C-alpha cells in the first residue's frame, strides 16, 4: 500500500491472491525463498502516455494512455485495452495482475499485460474514434509486437477499434505483422469464435460446475449484467443450453423480461445501433426497465452471470441473491464481486466461479488467434469452439484439483489462484533473478 497509494482495485486483487496462497506458500518454502510473490506484484514495466486528438469541431483534446507489461515468464505480454472514463493506473494494474494468473490457467504460452485509456467512446463519432485510436497506437506501437506484447479488446474496445489500431500499427511499421493484436476481423487475420469466446467460455465453465453436482443449465433462470460483448455471448450460450435468461443491463439500468430475453433484439440494439437498453421496451412492451445497475441482482434467479464491470456485486447484492436461492455465480467480468460478496457466496454453498478461471476463454482464443497467425492458417468455427470447450474443462478440473490438494476442496477461488500462481512462479525461478 505504501508503494502503490490510492490504488484500491489493485490492492483488492492482490489481497485476494495473498489470502489464497497462504497455506500453499507455507508448504512450499521455495517460493518464499525466491521472493516470487513480491516480484510478481511489481510490474516489469508500466507505460503512461498522453493521447492528443482532435474532435469533429476542431477542438484539441488530450487523454491518458496506459500499458502495463506485468509478467513475461510464460510468454509475450497479453491482455486487452479498455477505453472508459474510469480507467486509472489502479484499474489497469488490477486487470494486468489478474491477467497473469488467468493466462497461466489457459495453458497457453502467454504472459500478463493490460492497457487502455480514460477516453470515453460514448457519443463519439466514427471519425473521432478513428483519430483517437490512431493517436493512441502512435505511442503504443513503440512498445508492442507479435513476440513482445499483444493487446486485444476489453470494455469500449471492439472490432472497430482493433481495426483502426491495426491499420495505424501497419502504417507505422511498414510491415504486416498480423499477430500484433487479437480480436481482429476475420478477413485480415482474426479467429472465428473470438467474438463469442469469453461469453461462451463463461457458460462452459458454469456448466462444468453444475455437472459436477449432477445439475445442468436446462430450465434454469439466468440473470446477466451488461449487454456488451461478454454478456451477449454468455446469454446466447446459456439459451442454447436450455436456460431462460430473464434480465440484462447497461450502465443506465436493467431490463426484466419474464418471457425470456429476445437476444436478436439486444444484439441489434447494442451491436448495430449503439442504443441504450431501455429501447428494448419499444418492441417488447411487456418487459420492464429499471434505472440503476445494482437492482438487476434483486431479480430471483438460479444462476447469476455478472458480465459488466468490477465491483458490481457488493455484499448486499450477494445476500439478496443468496436469499433468492441462487445456485451458481460465474464471473464473466473481471473482479465483479467485492471480497465481501465472494465470502457471502462461499459461506452459503453457492457454486462460485472466479473471473480469472471463468472468463479465461477470451484470452485463450486470442492465443489460438496468435497461433493461427504464426502458422498462416485459419481454423473453422467448430474447431476453435471445440478447443475452447476443452480449455474451459481443463481450467475447471485444474482449479478443482488444486483446491482439493491444498485443503480447501471445492473453493475455486483458492484453486484457480494456486494453480495459476504455481506455473508462473516455477517459470520465474527457472529463468533466474532477472
Ligand atoms: P463491452 O464494452 O462490450 O460491454 C460492457 C458492458 O458493461 C456494457 O453493457 C456496459 O454498459 C456495461 N458497463 C461497463 N462499465 C459499466 C459500469 N461502470 N457500470 C455499469 N455497467 C457498465 O465490454 P466487454 O463485454 O468486453 O467486457 C465486460 C467485462 O468482461 C469487463 O470486466 C472485461 O474486463 C471483462 N472481460 C472481457 C473480455 C473480452 O473478451 N471482451 C475477456 C475477459 C474479461 P454501457 O454500454 O452503458 O457502458
């Protein structure tokens, strides 16, 4: 805390890891001897830069850009870029820190990184987005590359932004380095099923948790927060597996449709028209809209999938979910539950899937995109989806086994943290003090 003052989200992410690792570190002194945890908490590199750009009226603006290159023990830094006004050093560091363990869990050769800007894409024209992303990439391009650091999307960064950034990188380098970014359009080196991967992977993971208890998604009532990339494809897969999704949200509020969410309509509103979620009611007047985000957790459900942003479920919301009989919670977003909320779930026998395991499908398919780019090949949707499903199963079993081995059977927070940590820590020790 002394070295990283005012970085509340980063402290929260680090505390969770510390708490999980206590018994493991006590049993394995080699990690303490090599001071691995303390080395892991210090980013290998943190880059902060200015992003000047001009709006459509000719006004000159400036935002702050970030890239944290946290840990490269397992491979090139890998992690998304977030454009949202709340972005700060603390947010980028918590995301980058989590990414180290998540990427390790995927079994793919990727290190941990993250980046973004406090730029707010809401209400900006297409040309403003293009000018901003080009300026952002002008600086970022000095620090990334297919074997160095490979960014992707996150909140506020989708296929359009990746396309503009890729174009600018190509122009600056004078070379076509397809593997420098993932989440690209299919026509220029993107992977099929990358768009769906985080949401689908989230539901594959939840399905594994349920199966282990002899349960399934069939006929379960599901509440999802957000209506962005992760949420939409989590809803799609949950519906495909027979669940009824009754609610989703955006930062203005949430909709409740007791007949089940019409996903085609949500996709059109969000992916094509950039509309607010309350517009859903124009075509489905039987649905209800409520302002504010937290209320979405008051809707009774069997399965809750927080897929919007950090700390969106506090202990009050967690207690309401429990009293309404929630069976399973799968974190599609990064750190959506506060530490207190996680305790509420674990103390009430809710099947709880932590973000770094549950939402790892996105970065796993990004690593598959890198592999396809290196081999100059392209796999079918079915091939990528099958690999994703296998990876999610593996992450579940690896995390479960680690929880059993280290004395907290069934606690996937502890299991995922230990399994993710061990692989990175072993690689760091093998590579020496550098
Ligand atoms: P998108 O920008 O596509 O969607 C984000 C959604 O969450 C939108 O509906 C947005 O509403 C809502 N939201 C964002 N910020 C807030 C906020 N402060 N309060 C309430 N609602 C908010 O992002 P993604 O779907 O890509 O990302 C969602 C989460 O999943 C993030 O935590 C991200 O880090 C995580 N994640 C994403 C991966 C990916 O592959 N995309 C991979 C792994 C994790 P509005 O439009 O009104 O802002």
